[in-house]
């Protein structure tokens, strides 16, 4: 991290991920043959966020788990040889109901997602997939949800409708009854030279009837979405301005830069999930700090239990 902030997984997320009946979310760890993956699995299991099912080569999984002192004697292992087979085994098990969630382990994202998207796996439910980041930052009350910063490169207006719906679902699962959704652009003024402004205006009109359980508004520049001071200085009268719980980005470049800027400069703890499939999907990265990987597992538990 470029800044000097200490990244921490919020305690409330870990508490919220725990089910009242004590049964954690049964989660397939796809190709769990790597120590970083197994360390993340151990931490999430210890926190009560997930009940892991390890998928991959059994001998390798046992060897790597032993190397980090992770006792997996009571855990189920679904045998699979290599990345592609592990991805297909995990997707099929989630599709037929044997798993309630999936977590990407030591394999390429494209291989993992190709298995998830395969119609034979039974994970497609007729809605588009989108990625949601839930961010918490020291010194800022509440959280901020960003979408889609990691999966859909250039979503059109129709796809952004699904992105909004998925993000609202995450916000409500975390306890925000009526989330405020800001549609991001470079300005709050509609201009045909900036397509995201006209798209945002169209989405705002659509959301009035289609998303009754959220307040959706745009276009809004980022400062007007999150800063009450900026709203006051610029004299903006808007129900979402300055108080956004969710920011919907127009395309992946701006979204990815915004998310990484908040992580590296503001010390945000970013928990990420893919929604829109039959089960929630966690895309971990070796570059994520342990706190972010744990927060992602907690978010998975929160959404799966909602």
C-alpha cells in the first residue's frame, strides 16, 4: 500500500457473516493447492464465515495444508486434477446444490469464470453477472460499494440495470435498508459529448419505477456523490448527492482506478464478490492483503445468508 493506513477487516462484517444456527456457508475452494489460498481459507473458517470444501489434488492440498499447520482432517476434499478440472468440479457442485458459494483458489480467473458460465454447470439463472466491491475506510463512517470495477469492461445501459440491482442487493444484505445509488460521471450536467451523463439520466428515470427500494440518481461526479462539503459549495439539490452508499461506474477503467486508489491511498479494505449466478462467487487475488481476503469471505457469508 502506498499510504500508511493499516488495513483491517471490520469486526461487524465477521459477526454479520455468522448464521444464528451456527452453520457456516458451504463454500467450494476451487483448486485449493496453494498456501496463500489455504491460509485465507483457514482464516475465513476460523472466523465462522465459511465451511470450506477443498477442491483439487488431494495429496497436494494435504501437503500444503500441513506446511502451514492447517488441520484439514475434518474437511471434505473433492478430487480434481489441474485448474480446468477443479473449476468444472466446483461449478457443477454449486450448480446442483452441493455448494452454496464458490471461492477462486489457485487458478486463472478466465478458466474459473469459463466453468461458471458454462450452461452445463447450472449456475446461470438468466441474469447478468457483475462484480461488487464493498469498501470500508478508517475515518469514514459507513461503507462504500463500487460496481462494476472488475468484471464488465464497458456495460451498456441494459447491463448497468443489472449491475445496479446486484449492488443494491449487497447494500441491503449489509443492513442498508434503502441505499442511495450515485451514477458516476465527470459532471452532473448532461452532455452528448460525455455519454455516461446521458446514460445516467436514462438510468435515473428507469430506476424510479424499477428500483423502488433504493434512491438512484445521476449523473454525479465523485465528489458530489460522497462529499457533503462539495454539495454545499456547488449548491446541488439532489437526494443522493453527498450521501451515496453505492457508486455505479460507467466502465471498468474508471472503476478499477477508483477502487485501487481508495485501497492504496486511503487504506480501504475491499471485499469483492460476483453476483448474478445461482451462488455468490468470491474472486480472491494473491495481491490482496489478508484483511481484504477475510472481508471478502465475510461478505460472501453475509450475502449468502441474506
